C-alpha cells in the first residue's frame, strides 16, 4: 500500500467488538470492490469489499485520507449491501 493505515480509538473498539480482522480492513482499503464519498460527511470516504471468510458479507470501512495516511473512522458489515 502507498499509504499508512491509522485507526481511531472508535475503529479499534468496533473491529474488536464486531470480530472484524485487521487484514480484512487492509484488504478493503487496498483493493476495494467500490469506493464512494460518505453522503453526510464531506471529505469522508467509504470503501466496500465482499469478504469470502464471512459468507461474502460486504465490509464497509469509513476513512479519511490525510497526506500519506488513511485514518479509519469505523468499520462494519453493511446489511444493506450485497456483493
């Protein structure tokens, strides 16, 4: 990856609580199926990736690009998305 991944405290809590592996997050950021701007927060992006290890549920990683860093705000499996 050409960027360093940094996690907010909230993101660290949520991926642990939701049993989301770090490699899934990094896979989503490095090779997303889709990327779109967050509709409610300017400058915030959402990356989506179907995760085979979780029956192809779609992982949403919400982040902000800052220089050479990608700051992850939160992560969750998006129930509204299908692969």
